[in-house]
């Protein structure tokens, strides 16, 4: 591909590193590595760059340019299911049963579903994902590597008690036979959760990270059902494992010892490099435990609302986590828990937290860009706008009416819309 010059004039430019410039211009060059920023600032300043004269500026009316966003937790292979209502009577286990029975299982169907998820992510200005690939599936990894998205495809494994050995051998075999990083997409590993993967599986994932540098993720402290299972080996999850024929008494060597899920995994997390999704249920010393471990947390606000986790555990502690020095990113989780199917984007999570909790736009921009990058092991400078940076992507937010607000404040107002600016969406 030949390098191209891109030149934009826009309503504003903003990012997580303090850029918040109204009436701005941006000059870039497309390279094999990405989009290199040649100049930014006022239109007059940018026009002085020698490359600016080779390309007249394209004016983006009422649009603010921001870095492409990160969605640190999603399940693109479930996109074909679309949004589904949550039934309180069936509870979390009823919901899991429904996903199990409806999810695509044929490779071609899985790829089609992931491709639709990729399209909906790009439509929402998302350029990087932490995608949970589904159980022992590599199709999502390959689909992502064929797409403009970058990030991590986490291979998911289940296995407790006697079934741990098989899960461990799947992880080892996959790492030794699959390229770890190609076209900006890393192979990652995801022991599914403390109620579905045993501690030996988590330990093997840590070993493989040391050997191959593989990013690691898990679902943690998500539901009250998880807490009863890990602490007491009881409740609806125990009943589900028995019903599915995957319960064996060896599981009792690791769960049922009165521990909170976070304490159950604390030495695992202390090995470093973990990304934990959700963490709705935080024990009293939880902030210290998490901060010491260096784990990143991905909070999925619309998912927590869908399951009413705040009704069970109280409001999510993401702000306390950030104040305790924990890296907190944003995720959407799957399309199933989103209210509509137009896009799968953390832009909507930013807007929700701004509207509901009054979170300052600058903090939200960090959560949806650089914090997400750190959580996925991507370079943070690919998500901030500075001369010399090679950025992963650019999104444009159309604001309602230009007013006295800064660009960063304007994009958080109701009624805005977002699109991917670069890479250009395919027709
Ligand atoms: Zn998930």
C-alpha cells in the first residue's frame, strides 16, 4: 500500500493525554504500521507543514476527532444472537443455559457472527478489542486477524476437578501451534471463571504467559451465584454442574472452603498480568488485594445494569478502584446485554457513566482508550494524539450544536453520534 497523506479540519480534537483543542486540524500519513501524526493544532499551524500543501483539508462539519476506542471485554461470536431480554426467574444459570443452547457451533456460523461483531464495533468507533473467543475456538482469532481490528482474542477454557488436565493440555497445545501475534491480534488465554476453571488451569495459563507472553483474562466476582459456589460449593452453579454431568468430588479440593472468589484467585492474580472482567462483588479488603496484584479490571456498565448487579452488590466500585491505583478499562460484554444492535461500542458506556454518575469526560476518555490499551498489552501511545505517534485508528463524533463547551465536554452531551474515520469503513 502506498503511503497517503490525510488532512482534516474539524470542530475539535481531544484525547486522554490532555489534548482538547477546538476548531482544529490534523495531518497524518498512512504507513504500514498505522496512521502517523505529522501535525495537529490550529488550521493555520497545520497548514505550515510541508506535506499539508499536497492535500487540501477535508472539513468535518460539527465533528470532533478522537482516537479509535478500546473495548476491553466483548464476545463477538455471540453477535448473531442479538440483544435478548433477561429473565429474573431463570436467574444467571437460566441465562447461561440459554446462551449454551443458542450459540453458533459451526465454524462458518461462528466466523459470520464474529464478522458481524467486527462490523458493529467499527461502526461504534472501536479499533481494539479484548474478545473472548468462546470455548476452545480459534475461528474468532482468525476472523479478527483478517479485519482492521487489533487487540487480543482470548481462547476460553472450562475444566474443574478431574477435567482440569484436559483444559491444560488444550491451552498448551494451542500456544505451541498458533502464532502468538499476527496482524495486530494476539492470542490470549481465558480460564473462563473461578466457578468453571480449576486453579490448575489458572496456574498453567500463568506458565504459558511466562513462556509465550500470552495475555491472560478471566471473569471474576460477577454474580452472587459465583460467590455461593466458590465459598460453599453450593447453589445454582453446583446444581448446573451436576446436571451437565461435569461435577466430580475432586472439585472440592479447590472450592467450598469459605473463600470469596477474589480471595480464591488472589495468589493467581499476584502472578501478574491479569485482566479481570466485571468484579461487581468486592470484599472488604478487595481494593487492596486488587491494587497489590497489578491486575487490570474491565467494567461493563450496561452489562451490570442488565443483570442488576448494583441491586445485589451495590453500585460498582470502579471509581474507588481507579483512586486506589487500579487500571480500570471499559467493556461492552456481548451484544446480548446491550439495549440495541446498531453498534458494539464503549462510546455508549462512556455516555452512560457520564449521564448516570457524572464522571468527568477526561476520566472516561482514559478508561475507553489508554486504560483499555494497558489492559490488553497494547501500546498506549497508539491511543493518544501527538505529533510522531502512530495511532491505531481515529473516530469522529458528531456533536449536536457547537456551544461554549470544550470538544471533550461536547462529545459527552446527549444526541451525539460516532463513526470510524480511519481506517475508512469498507463500502
Ligand atoms: Zn464476558
